[in-house]
């Protein structure tokens, strides 16, 4: 069934070639959620100041609480990992520790809009594959994913 292009698909505008771009008149950057290894990843497109970006945000885990069940060295190991983790991150990736001790990551990639779905999925896949070893490390250290890390 052919579509009459251009058309709107949620917060996205789809052109005759099937490429996506933020729809005109939307207040927020269009985006979507995906799940990777028990963590929610929020992906959204930004098109401002002549630069288009794919912004990816994910809660990586949470520093274990002193009140919860944990091994004796789990909390100190988590903080030690947190001190060295930023040195190995790719360019454009930033870590942030929230007041409730959740570790959040924000990554930005320059892209060209409009973007094909194939290229968008490729960008997301490259991000997730690059993220995987960091998640392995956090899992090994014992930073729980839990509901707080998913939100």
C-alpha cells in the first residue's frame, strides 16, 4: 500500500524517499525508547543551529546503597569504577551521577537530517555495541540495573 509523501509519523516527518526528520512545529525533539541489556535507552533527534544530532541517554546502573543487601566491597568498588570509567569513554560521551546515585550516560552523534531508517538503526547499533563492554564492567562490579537504573 503506497503512502502519499511527505507525511507525518508521530513526531517525525517522512519525505518521499522514506527519510525521517523532526516534524515542524513540535515543541520537543522527536524520540523513542529502546531497551538494551535491561536498561532503557532514550534516543532523540535534535536539529538546531545548523547541526543535527542523535542524542542517546541511558541510566547505566546505581551505586549500591549502604542500607541494601550487598557484598562488603561492592559500594567501594562501584565508586572506584566510577572514578576511572570516564577515561575510557568515546568522544562525545558524558557521565553524570544523579543525587540518588544513578549513573547516567549521554552520548551525541552528529548526523545528517533527514535520515533513513537504515542509517538510524546503524547509528543505534554502533552505539549499543560500543556501550556493551562498559555494561559488562558495571555488571561485574555489581552496579545493579534495577527499576531506578531503568527510569
